[in-house]
């Protein structure tokens, strides 16, 4: 899980499993906000744009 400051394309180039969430003001927001972009390794685990951060973390077994 990364905040909106990260470039998902750069993470993709580095083979990072990542889902990007924007609008975070506190760490708890990660669980409630929706994923806005996903690296291919995270997609392979079932993470999709629009799912909650909580669901994305579960898919990534974190």
C-alpha cells in the first residue's frame, strides 16, 4: 500500500507489489479508502482498482 505521492509506474518498473491510495491523512485511512491504481504484481494477487484498502491488504496477505 502506498500513498498518492508514489508513482505506480515507477514501482512497476522495480517489480514492487503495490496498490496506491490517495487522500490519506492518517494511517487508519488506508483501510477505508479505495485503491486508485495497482501494479501488475498486486493485480496478479487479485487487487483491483476501486476495492477498499482493507480488502487489498487481505489479498496481499499482509
